[in-house]
C-alpha cells in the first residue's frame, strides 16, 4: 500500500541527484565542512574547559 508513494519519492530524488550533480556535490561538501567545524569547535571548547578545570584544581 505504501510502496508506490515511497517509490515515487525515491525516483524523484534520484532524478534530481542525477540531473544536478554539481549542486549535490557542493551541498555534500558544505555539509561536511559544517560537520567538521562543529567537531573542531566542540573539541577546542572541551579542551579549554578541561584546562581551566586543571588550573583551578592546582591552586
């Protein structure tokens, strides 16, 4: 019963990807960059917090 609408949605998505490979590639690169920056900032801030915690424990 639900196979037809899902199949139509997947076919539409695949047609879009096949028709616009440059746009899809740019979106993938942009999302990968945003994810990398999130992980980088998160690691930097957690390291900064750990450094502050160690500094306060030392006094």
